[in-house]
C-alpha cells in the first residue's frame, strides 16, 4: 500500500530519475556513471517505452514553446482586459489568427470531437486511498 508521503514525493519529483534497465546493460561505464549521479534502473520499462516518452516530450515541448497561445491567436479581438487589439499580421501569423471561417470551424470541431471521445477512456484516479 502506498503511503501519503510516497505519493507527495512522487508528485514533486523526489523519487529520482529512472531509465530502462536495457540502457544500463548496454554500457557498463555509462551505467556506473549514471548510478553515481543517482539515476536508477527501472525493470518495468522497455527501451521502446522510453523512446516514445522522449518523442512525446519533444513534440509537446515544441508545441508549448513555438506555437502561439490563445492571447496571440485572438489578439485582433482584444481577448482579455488590458490587451490592446493588434492589426492583422502578414504571412503565417495571419493564417494562425482566429477568424470566423470554415477551416477554423472544422479545426475546432475536430479538436472537440477528439476531446469528447477521449473522455470515456481509462484514467488513473490520483487521490485513490489518499
């Protein structure tokens, strides 16, 4: 049974870093160096799981850092108090700005459909026995 302290340590990242055991097995020197830095080996992870995780993190980091946020997309329409409307921009930024059009309606409808379908999927209940 997991204690409340273990759950809190996991939520704030105090359990350390774990990599798949296969990465430790491939290079003895690298494994020893990583172990010296506090990196542990996870028996339940495969290298494929680790690669998928690395790809997801890279893609999501690109989206978070490079793509415009909602205030930038809606900047022409004064989306929040204190945000002054800006004129339309040329080039790719103009394509990303929201306007009432069929392509934006299709894009938003598609995102809403994916969100509604994924609501019923399996999910972990964070506060189970907490």
